[in-house]
């Protein structure tokens, strides 16, 4: 009976975001995030990547190392709603950072400002890369370098070349 309950728990817990690399990573994300902004899995986000606007909520130096193709930098510490000028309030937006915390907070601000189709990329750029999706440098060239924020957070980045 215990095994059945454990299997059911694992299926429910990891079913919709089954691509997350480890239980400890998933547990960290569960505790870290408030889940106030609708989340989208990496696999679902990759299917709509050319139909949606990706916003990067990391700091400029992180974005300059690499980012999701055609992503627009909006920042976190110095986020300004002015950076959203010209983006329709109903535009499909997927926001990301390193693991999802900063993007969730910026997503909350966007929703408060009237943006109606905002999703937080679950696991953010770390999970994007861990699942084998490409990232690009400022010149538009594919790169394996990813800003890992710091060594503590960098433990969750399993692929690519970590930079700090």
C-alpha cells in the first residue's frame, strides 16, 4: 500500500512537469515559488516559442551571456514597466529567469498592470537548457554558455558551460 501511495504521489507531483531533472530540484522549485503566475512547462513553451514573446527577468549581465532566442530583456532589480511599451496587453508572454523566482515576481507586476496572457516558465532557463534547448548570445549565435547566477544556484544547471 505504501508503494502504491508513493507511486501515485510521484505521478501527481511530477506528471505535468515531468521533465524536471530531479526530485530535489522539483522540491526546491515548489518551495521557492508562490505559484501566483500561471506556469508553463519547458516542453509546452518550446512548442509555441515562435508564437509568443519571451521576456528575460534576469540581470543584464546574465542576459548578455545567453538567452532564449529572440527574448526581450526586462530585468529584475531595475525592472521598469516602460520596457513593456508597444507590447499589447493580450500578447502571449512567457517570462523566465534562472529558476523561476524573479520571473514570477515580474509576472505578478505584469498581471497587475493588465497583461492578461502571462506565463512563468517552470524551471526557467536552467530547465530550458537541461532539456537540451538552445540559447543564444547577443550576436544571435547559439552558445553553450549559461550564466549560473552563483555556485549555489548553479548546482541546478546540469548542461552547458556555467559562467558567473
